[in-house]
C-alpha cells in the first residue's frame, strides 16, 4: 500500500495525521492509545485533511517522538520509524505496535498519568473498568466465570438497555461500585460484554460478532 493510498483512507483507529510534533504530552496520548488498542501509524508532515506538507527536520520530529515514548509513556514505548518522500516532501511514519504489557499511561499536562484508548479517529481517556480490562487482558491466565444470579441479572439489564453505564448497574444490582466493576471486568475479558470509552462516561454493551 502506497503512502497516498494510506492517506486517502483518512484518520482512523490505527492511523493519525500530524503536521508536526509540538508537545510531548499531547503526542503521548496518541502513542499510548495505539499501544493499548490495536497499534497504529502516525504520519508526521500530513495535515488533518490529508494534505501533505512534509516535515522540515525529521531528526527533530524523531527526537520529540522518542522523548514522548520514553519519558511521557509508562511503561515506555519503542517506535519504529520510516521516511518516505511524496512529491519531494518528506513524510515521517512512526509506528506503534499493539502492546502485550497493557495498560500504558501518558503523562498529562497536569503531571498525572492517564490511560488512553483509540476510539475511531480519537484518543479517548479510559474509564476505571476499561483500565482494569487492559490489566486483565495482559495476564496469561484465562477467566473463569461463575454465573451467579448477579451475573445473570447484569447481562439481562445490559440486553434491554442501550449504552448501560456503571452507576445505573450499581443501583439495579444493589451492589457497591467495586463489586459491580469486578463482575463487568470478568464478563468483558471473557468476551461476553464490550466496554466503550465515550466522551464523558464509559458504557457497556453486549459483545457483537
């Protein structure tokens, strides 16, 4: 696949465009979101609309990306770089592989560490359940689910309510937030439910095939 064909696809779950790297904090969000999801490629020197401006100094852009990956991502991330000329303009490709040591955290401008995941063409802040799922999915052992009445009740509720959120589940099940989260994480890791990171609050749906 040529770089122009890739750009024509537009930004998405595994592709992001940046004119230049101006902030380690901001780009760290994208790097950890890729690592926590399916991996992805960052095209530096490409505008959001797909216009190729090219990079002025690939060394400076590489330095910023490596600095972000090493100092602003925890655990640190290694990037694979490729340089491609398109119509005499240089595009720097930085590839981030899907990680097997999830979750990765990005250091924010508030000096706190946050987990991000990739949702469509955005890097979204992950909620507590999503973070726990990332932790569990990186462990070698599987998940053994004991289908008690609470598991069955939770599944029935999610089946009949679109975009179910944690507070309503706690209220319906009459369980603490911690116990409800534990049930949710088990069902998500087992592939029965899905967790979605929205703009404000994560929500849960039945797993689609």
